[in-house]
């Protein structure tokens, strides 16, 4: 089963990093967050990826084209230009990198991939900026079990600031970054049947608007509730939080 990762946005809220590289290439622990997302899927046996490129897509292409020599010992015959690799440590992934337009929206990028995805049936899709400690196989089993066109992983994100309960001016309860109550949001990590393409119409289609709203209206959208860790890297604060978790050996998404 193929896994689509949306990698084409400009990441304007992380502009301190994304003026030099696309958002999925912002590093956590010395590796792009895109690599971390791919490792999550690969750990569960899903190793074929379709990267929907747009803004600075050439940076992502360069990374994977040179991935093997950069992760191996290399001997170069300067007379012939021939290179041989020793001690290769590259993952056994198949990575398709497809230009889906500089300015396409999320649904538009998926729409452009229809000829590539429709013939092979069920596929997965997520964003290039969020990590999770999700059992992907359980997600897929849930999707196959309900028989609808689409499944989204529902998460309850942490608040960006600590929460306090006050009695007059006295703090009687303090919670550092509590979960935001009962509110569920789309955390990515979706599973789709090819019928999703009937809900997509051109580059300007925003997946999270008409397509998912209409799928819900038609009774074709199910949610897989995930109570565990999920974190989206929207800002420098988010990047620093993920980096601190990784550096401290406490990264919940590191399931490999």
C-alpha cells in the first residue's frame, strides 16, 4: 500500500526555517521531520512513499537522490568517476517524488496524483509536519473493517500554554499544557479508497473543506480516535519542543 505525504506547502508560520528549505525538511535530531514520519510508517511495514512536492521540491529530491551515498562509506575512482559504497545504512524504501504544483492546495495535490494512485486501490495520506505514536496496522484494520471511503485519525492536541484553575486570586490547580477538553481534530494519518477522487476538483481544492465535509455528509467518513501522542510542527516553538523530546530520549513517536 502506498503512503502519500503532502510536502508542497510553504510553511509560513515556520518562516525562520522555511525560507531556506521546505517545511518537511526542517530537522529534528539531525534528520528531517519527513524522515521521522516515514520511519513511523516503515516500522509497521509500509515502505512505499509518494511525496507530493511543491515549494522547494528540489531540496527534497536532492536529499533522497543523495541519501545512499550520504549514509554509506564511499570510494571514488577519480579517473572514471565510478563510486562504490560500503557499509550501506540506507533504508529499504521506495520513494516516488512527484511535482504537484507550486501553488496547489492539499486536495489539489492529491487530485494530481490520481493516475498514480487509483490503479493500486487503498492508500494512506498524511501531512509532512506531524508525528504520532500510532499503530498504523490497527488504523488500516479499522478502515478495512468499516467499508467507507475515508478514515481520518482524530487527535486531541495539547494546549500551547499551561492551564490554571483559580479561586479568587489563588491558583488551586495548575496543569502544564493540558489536552484541549473534548475537542477532536484531524491529525492526518488518513486512509482512503480511490472513490475519494470523485470529491476532488482541480488544484484549488482544499482537502479539509468540501471533500471531507461532503464525505461526512454522504456517510463515507470515519474517525479513528487516537488518545496517545501527536504533535504538529507549526512553529519554532513546536520544533523546539520536538527537538527537546528527541534530545532527552523521550520522543514518543520513536517506535522503531
